[in-house]
């Protein structure tokens, strides 16, 4: 495990000096990906904030609008109490050194090319704090909403208006008027014209968290009111009180990026994070099938063989990239010992899938160990322990206790190596890993074999082992995963592993919103996976409109496409629809012209190059009828276009127009194809952007067009 975080660097001697700071000019911004043509890209601009430092060691972050005032570092939630404060210059800005009771804290307030940032170094400490905040107690000014990212997709993600106290206080059971919202990976403050995005580029050693909170004051004898003028911000790192071998530690910079477009400002931050963290973002979107975990009987090799045989009979075929075996093939922990439903073992299953032309996929929960497993019976010492020095149970599943594998134990590490190395040798090249949050646990709350590392270091170390053993070319889909820790390892990130069978019971509106709000880092950190598409599940409570809308929404966005349906039961129309969702051979994100609106229905547009047209989807995710007219200019930045209604079975010409009128029932959707020339979408063009190779005649390629009916 790398220990470069602990390398000593001598503190630079500084003397007290006056502070000065200059506002940087607006700089132009080019799309970092070079792939996605976003609307009115030339209008996006960044402006670097400035720091103002005061003699008492407090500081402000100043922009044209959103500001953070009266900031101070904090340790374990309390602003630091310094014996002395020294001010001076640093190579990129200003420096503040705080002499503390038990050591020194040096803070650098930097001005970079396109961001302001704050870094911190602690010296003279025997152990790290539990939490350290380079910036805390910062009073927020001129913000009217904020973006928060949950640690997992199970947690709340999205935009919240600061004026909407009903949204802000649901976690306040005593109705005191106090609220607090934590955000991981990224955070942003918005007003009507600007965005201030916050994040660290490095996630190797510490969990980074930003928090917005208020202070309530009693205005009347019986009333506590939440004053909008008392909003505060802090941003820092979970350090878990680990020992320091040389009494010194340097923390990653926290960056503040200020831009005039919310989506693009957060996307710019995401690209910067991805470059430093080595994100795996160059693969085409995955398109796969797995069996349904909630079937009444266990899935078996014979079931797998039947599915493969059926897929082979389809003409045209459904071009799945991978066929994945899901949970239920073994006791948790004994991943290489399948049950009686898999005669010949997992290697036979992998060979069978490969022989039919697919990548062989399998599901593992690497940190879960069942009390009835051979692994637990032989090696209980490999489990995370509680304060009583006994294995700490996490939960009960079917009456059996489940434990957490301690991946700081050398034996546990070698076991994980063996599992993934063996599966790779068998031929598995598609991996879904579930319950990944079990592996990231605050080290100060439990006993591990090696207590010298933070939970983030432990977690990323085992992810590096897994990634190496599964092979660089394998596809890794993570589920229930702490998002910051997975950057650089995951190829796909699953948002909803509960199935999509009921609009409310499976919380489909939340999944839709999570996919919508997280779109700014789709195909940057990894491929976002909104969950399975279900077209014919017999347990489904979804209407036909809802099934089609979810399928089209997933298909246009540019993330992973998957299903657990029994494909033999699909009608011809359903087969046609799923073929229509096939992704393109390269990352191709949709444009969301109204992001981050929470009142507008979901609207997504996708550019197809070739043939040069646009797909535009209107999805009414609200519970009321929507009747509205949209200017094409505000959708795709073009003027009048030839418009076609678009579905796999039929394309209808609607005329050349500058506006599109839609009338949608709740949860209904409508898809259009827009073209500059009076030509419908080419035959075989999928919603994901896949265009089949056509026969060539000489040097010219012929293009078949869909048959159309004129309005």
C-alpha cells in the first residue's frame, strides 16, 4: 500500500507580511472531452475566485456573486484555537501558519489557472484528527440553491432550493428548524447566474465531505425560525485518528471552480477529478443481460443454457455484449464453490457463454461472508472485529449472520486475489460487484488487523488488487459503492439494484432524478447505470407507457443498458424496442437543455454523427398531464428543422418547424428525430447512436432510410 501521503516536507519559514490579491480575468473554456457537442458551448466561461486573508487567520472566498465569509480551519468540528498566526506568500497565493497547542497547521490559499484551492499540512501531531476541515464555519452569501451528491446512489442526490424549508428539514424530527446536508465527491452552490463547484481532485487516502447547514434563532417565545441569512459551509476530510509515523501529514487540495453554467461547471470539475484519479472513461456503453435474482427458484446452468439457445435463434439477434450470472450460485464468501445447480463448476458456465459469442459475467459481493461459509468456519480471524475482539456481524440474511471481510489481513487479501484470478482464468471478463459499501467502514469504529491506514486507503488498496486480477480489459460494474473511492477502478456504476417493477415501491422517480442529476459525470468517472429495463416481467406493476418511457430515457442518456427479463417471453415489439436501445461504439452523452430544473419534465437530446440529425425525448415524469410547446433553439441550438416522430416500428413526418408541441399523460413520453434536410433517420439507427454497417457499392456507401408516412 502506498504511503506517499506521509512523506515529510519541511515547513517553509515565513515572516509576517501584508496580503494582496488580484481578481483574475474571465477565461474561455473548451469542452474537455472533445466528444460531446453541448449547446452554446462558446458561452460557457470560468472566472477564478480570490482569497482575502485577515490578520486573525480567518479568510474569505470572493466571487462576483456567491461568497464564503469568515472561514476558519476546524478540527473535529471546532474552529482551531491558535497561539500565534503568521501570514505570508506561497508560490501560488497566500499562506497562513497557525501555531496550535500541540503542533502547527499550514494553510495555502492558492490561485490556479481555472480555480481557487486550499491545501493544508499538519505538523507535530502523533495521530491525525478524526475529521479535519481546511475550511469551516464559512458564512454563505448570495446563494439560492445547492447541489449535493450522496455517498452512494441510495442516498439523496440533487438540487435543493434554500427557500424550501420543507425539503431542508425532513431530518429534523424535533422540529427545531435546524438542518444539515452532507455531500460527497462534489458540491455546488447556485444563484440565478453563477455556480460555485467544490471538490478535491484526489481520493486516494481520505474521504472528502462538504456540508451545508444553518443556525436557527428564536424570534418569538414559542417559535424557532430558520434565518436564510445564517447559512454555513464546511469542507474537509475523514482522517480517522490514525497514527503518524513522522508527526506530519499533507492533505489534498480542495478546489473551488466558479462558472456561469451549472452543468458545465460541475462537468469541468469532473474532468479535472478524472484526470488526476485515472478514471476509466473510454469504453463504449455496456449492453448486457443477467438473470433476475427474485425468481421463485434458483437460476441454474440449464436455465443459462436455455437462455443462450433462445438468443441464438433470434433473427436479427439482440447484440448483447455480456451474459451475467447473478447472485444465488453459492454461499456468500465461497465464491469459487458453486452449488448443485452448476454441475461442472463456474468454468463450464464461462466457457458456455463464451462459445455463444458473449462476454462471460458473474456477480460477487467480495466483502460479504456468510457464517455458514467454509471461509468463515476456517478463518474467523479474517473478519472485521468489534470492541470485544470478536467478528462483528453486519446483518442477517435468511436467518444467517453476515460478516465483513477485513481486507487489511494478509490472508484475506490473498483470498480476494485468488478468487478474481481464478475467475479470470475461467474466462469471466464481466464483473458485477455488489454490497461494495461493506468494504468502506470508519476504521475508528472497529478493529482491523492493521490499524495504520484510513478506511479509504484500505478500500482503494483492495480495489487495486481486484482490478489487477480481473484484468485491465474486463468490464467492472459496481453496485452499492461509495462513489469517490471507485474512480479509477469502476467502468460502470449501478444506481438501482432493486429492479424497476413498481413506480412507487421501487422508487423509480428517485432513480430517474439520480440519473438526471448525475449526468454531468456520465462517461467521465464511469458509465452511469440506471438499473435494469423490464419490458415483460410478470410481477411488474408498471403501465405500458411507463415501461416504454423508462426504456427510452435509459436508452438516450448514454449510460449502461441492461435487462433481466425472460427474453423468450418478449413480444416482437418488445424485442424491436430493446434492439433500438443498443448503445453506440463510443461514449455519446445526451444533452439536457433544462438541467438542473426540478420543475420541468425530463428533456434529453442526442446528436447523431453520422447522419447529422438529433433525437429529442420528452418524458413526463410528473404525476399530472403536461401540454407545452418548446422552441427548437432552446433544445439543440438550431433554428427550424424537419421533424419526425420516431419509434422502431414507424417514423412519421410532421413538417418543418421551429417549435415542438407535446401533450403527455403522467409518465408518458414522446420521441422525435430532427433533421436539417428532409430525411428521416437511417434504417437501423438506434437511440443510443449505433448505425449498422451498410453494404458498399464501389467507393460509395448506400444508406437505407426508414419508411415514413406523411402527416
